[in-house]
């Protein structure tokens, strides 16, 4: 009687292969490796004997043999390779971290603190532990699948274990440093006076609207966010602390006074001794608008402002 190949084929389908979680334990990896090893070895040989026994028609037997010894074996190899590659990546990451840890001087207390304290310390400890586990699992995979053995990281295990032992000491030292820092009186950064109100302002050049300053201080010129001015006079350009305008009208940039803005009784404002525009109506916020037009300030194309009036409206 001619046999049926369905039972054999059922074993060699992708959905029949065991799955493995990314964080699989060594026990789970062992079960997974044993199942795949059977399909590469003992079970495969047993099924080939059945196909060669004459109980299966020659055409069906050849078709099934081509599948279970060819394409499907490549699928198994790809899965094994994927698991090895993932553990190689984890091992390399731990290897790099281990070298950094072992390179830290014993008397570099702040570097030890930065590496080993708190959440950063937890993360680094987990990376080392993951490296140790990855090495153990790569050894396991090499035992089940000797043809996939990778010796490029053979020295990593010793290095990571040495770093892990040292890191335990570093964590204790980091905790001591943290306790000492907690007892150190904190120095508060002196606060600047808040002399500008957060109001909406529109900016005009030659009588035409060119932009605005929001109540939160964001400066928009020709639909582009060019910076911001806080209520304490700090000026930010592209996310960088670019300088300030002071209550007396002085404009500072990169530690150097680069200008002076002044207001006249009629609402006209002056920049470095030259009347540059007008504020109508004006209040304590005129400095906030005027700074946009200071020639040395990188917020606007000041070449367009030569010999032109500019103003702001609230």
C-alpha cells in the first residue's frame, strides 16, 4: 500500500516550528534548540528512511525529500542564525560597556557615580547581566548546532564577568557619593528679575506686518520660528541661549554688550543712538519688540531695515 506523506510534511512547516521570545530563558532556549535539532538530524533521518522505503510513491517521495532537505532546512538555519545574531549583538554591547567600566580610575568618584548610581546604574548592571546570559546561551547553541559556532567573541565572557564584579563595588561607592552629595548645601542660581510682561505683540516693517511675539515669548518672522524672549529678558535663538536684554536697555550677546535700546517720550525707540522706529502704544514691553531689530541680533534680515521705520503693536 502506498503511504501518505501528510504526516511527514506536517512536521516541516513554518507554523510547526516552536517560537521563542526575545527574552527567552536558558530553559526555553534549550527546548527550542532540541526541537530544531531533531528536524535537522534524528527526525529528518527517520523521515528520509520512510520516504526511501518504497511505501511512498516515487514522485511524492522525491517532492517531499526536496522540501524537507532543501528549502525547509534553510528556514531552520535562518532561525538559528537569527538567534545567534541577536545574542552576538547583546554580547558586543556588554563587551563595550565592560571595557569602559574597567577603564574607569578607582579615584574618579564622579565618573563612578555617573556610571553606577540610580537608573543609569540599573541599566548598566542589566546590560552586563544580559551579556553574561547571552554568552551562556551562545555556548548552548554551539553545543546543539556545532556548525554555527562563533569564536569571534570567545574572550568576552571573562571580560564581562570581571567588569560585573567591579561594578558591584562601584555601585556601593556611587551610593556613598550620592549620600555625600545629598548633604552638600545646594547653591541656587541667582534669578533674573522678570521685567517683561507676557503679551501678544505684532511686528511691522515699513508699515507691513512681518511677524509676531506670542504671550509666551516665541518670535515668529515671516512664518518662521526664529527664537524666543522670556519675561526675564533672556533671548533664545534655535534653542540656544543667545544673550539677553537688560532692564536698562542694554543688549548682551555671548558675554558682550552689543547694543543699547532706548525709548523716547513720544514712543519712538532708539538703537545705538539712532531712531529706529516707534512703539504705539508703548509700555514696559517696548524692549521686547525692539530687540528683534537690533542689527547684531540673528533674528531678522537687518539689511532690509536700513533707513526704514519699524514698530510693534500690542
